[in-house]
């Protein structure tokens, strides 16, 4: 188990990212939140005393600037969470190539950019953790959802590779397959299916448990699903 002090959450919003930010804060970490639109983060920022940074995770210059800014204001993050997502759906022949490219850039290429910047700093410090959020599409492609499957499959491959590369350097890399829909903020579970959605606070607890693992028994991937989800 490592004594973490700071965390950067990229792709922050009011769902899972907010649950992670609150849980990390409750456990004594200082939080940096990054998103393309930081206005939506104002309430969470005020609630937990976080710092916010504008960043387009699909652009190398923007990611570089993000990490430089976090270094200067908070110090090098011990934990980095990659949580952005961009989806475009439809029949294969009707998909807009520009939208497909955007999906791949945000879902997978951005994970590479953020992972690369985090690794450079964590290698220098001799420790750290990089956590990536996956989905059902990380392991199974659904009809009319090819771009999302392409991006999430690629992200999983990235994580599997760098987990093996970085573990000997005391950097814990892990991938979380969220195999089901996450309960939207302010919404209740359906009365006829009370466990249909994954609760974001419970997902966050699993992230935290992984961060507490001893390096002799690190997990590189964990799958989370409601019991009602079909295998």
C-alpha cells in the first residue's frame, strides 16, 4: 500500500469522477479535476476544495500543459485517473469518419497521452498509480457501436502493455471494466429493477481498494457489473 497525497482526474464530471473525487478527498488526498468544460465542475470544486484545469485530452499540447500546471500548483500527482469518453453510434456505412476519429482520439489516444505524461513524472518519483476506466465495449463489441468498441479495445491493450512495463518501476496501472450502465446523477434505481444501474459511489470504492493493494498482489484489471447484467 502506498501513501498517496494527490490525485488528478482527467475527464471529470458529475458521475463516477465526482464519486472518486469525493472518496479520495475523504481519505486525505488533494484533488485536481480536468475537463474540456470546467464550468460544470464549479459545484464539485467548491464542495471538496479541488483545483480545476481545462484540458482536451486528445491533444498532446493540451495534456502537456495540464500536467505542467498541476505540477506547479499542486505538485506531481501520485494518482492519475483517465475517465473521458466520446461515443458515436450508427450503422457502419452511415458513420461519419470525423466522428469516428474523434471517438478514437478521446477514448484511446488520450489515454496514451495522459499515461505518458503521468509515467514520466512517476518514474522520477519512483512510485504512482494510473487508473483507466473501461466499459462493456472493452471486451465485447455491440451492434452499431463500432467506434466505441474500437476505442475501448485499444485502451485496454494500452493498459495491459504498460501495466507490465511499469509494475517493476513501482507504478500500479489498472483498468476497470464497467460492464453496465452507471446510475445518472439525481436519478433513482427503477422500482421494478432496483440493481439495474451501478452506483458510482460503489464503483469508486473498488478503485480505492485497488489503490490500497500491496505490490506483491497488484490487480491490473477488475470487472464491475450489476448482478442483473447478462454475461
